[in-house]
């Protein structure tokens, strides 16, 4: 009987407290029509500057829309700092193909569309704040080089 009374006291103790609900937002990513409208887009929503290229809090894989823009939606995103990285998987290998010199062989893009000429951008270059639902248009860049 003492056990039931203890559980009842614990349960009732929280009733007078206001509920703390974290606001959840939506991050929408729009990729304009691609030069090679095939394969899948791998989109990573990241919130860790130290693991921007290693981890993501949410990931989406969507087929490319051959008729135009491809739209990807991340739901239930809490407030905070985030960055997005994207690659187009042209051959459906489920990985970003790279050359022997570690240059991407498939199109890549990042939130804020930072320059990617001399290497991949860091988290801060692609960083944005989520305080409300947001939308990002990301342009993909291809690095196909020929030696001859």
C-alpha cells in the first residue's frame, strides 16, 4: 500500500508544473533542376561542427526529379545551429564517389552555397540558425576534370 501511495505522490507532484514543449520546425531543401537528372540525392542535416562530414541528425535520400526541382523536407527540427550537405548519387552506389586525389566525382552542394573551389567548406560556412521553419535553395557543383 505504501508503494501505491508513493507512486501517486510522484505522479501528482508534476501536475502543477507547466509542460515544457520544445518548438519543432521544418527545414525544406530545394535543389534546382540538375544537369544530369538521374540518380538520387543524399541530403544530410548536421548540427555538430566537429563532425560535419561524419554525422547527421537527419538524413534523406530522394530520387532526382527529372522534370525540375527536387524538394526534401526535414521535420521536427529543434531550434539550433545546423548545416546541410548534399551529393547526387549518379550511379546509385550509396556513397560519394571520389577520385584518387579525393576530389568528388559526383555533384555536391552545401547550405548557404559557399564556394567549393579549393576544398570542402567547413561547418561555419554552411551554418544557419533554425528559430522557425526555414527553406534553403542549394546549388550542386560538379568537379569533372579531364587531363587531355
